[in-house]
């Protein structure tokens, strides 16, 4: 019986060896299929990626050139234009400043005249009706005897005020000088 058992064991060992060899071959073939590549296909894929990167690099360089051109345009053309406009505006600013000074002078003179009017109204009294106004003229009023307590009227002396011609040129002069 030993021989039959030995025979079965030998056959089983041979089958095991054959099946192990088969497994090793199948595994090696699977790994080989992963490692085996098509170099032409890989090169084409790599070339496509390089072309895409070069295209993006060219686009980036074009954007940088546009920015550089715009910057030089701003520095060489736009900035001098802005500077020239600001120089033109300086005369406008000066005119506004002069106008503000003129308005403050007129305001001051108007306040002086208003003060004189208020003083005159206080001294003479305000005329509340047309009758009082008409009766204030000596031609229409009845002769009255002067009351010794009556204050003598002061002579009106107009205040020294601005002259428009000193600040605003007549229209003919503005037309001749080119101002508008």
C-alpha cells in the first residue's frame, strides 16, 4: 500500500508543482501587461501636454506684453494728458477763488449798507403807508413849526463800496481778450 500512497503523493506533488508553475506564469504575464507600454502612444501624449503648456506660456507672454503696452501708454500718453488738464483747471480754480473773494467783498459791503438802512429806519422811523411817504415831502405837507426837541437830520454819506468794473471786465473787453 505504500506504493499506492507514494504514487498518490508523487502525483499530488506534481500537480501542485504544475499548478504553482501555472499560477506564477499567469501572474508574471499579468504584471508584464502592466509594464509593457506603447512608446509611440506615450510620446504622443507627452507631446500633446508639452504643446498645451507652450500655448499657455505664449498666451501668458501676450498678456504680459499687453499689460506692458498699456502701462507705457498710460505713462507716455494718458499721464501727460491728465497733467495738461490739471494745468488747464488751475486757471478755473483761480477764477473760483477770485469769485469767492469777490462774493465775500460784496457780502461785507451789503452788510454795511444794511446796517446804515437799519440806522436810518431807527432814526427816521419806517414809512408804513403811501400817505406817510407822500406827506414826508415838503411840497405836500402842511407847514409845521419846528419843534425844538426835534433832532436835526444827518446828511447821508454813502459808504465806499466795490466797483464791479474792478473785478469783472466789461463784455467788450472779455470778447477781445478771448475769455468767455
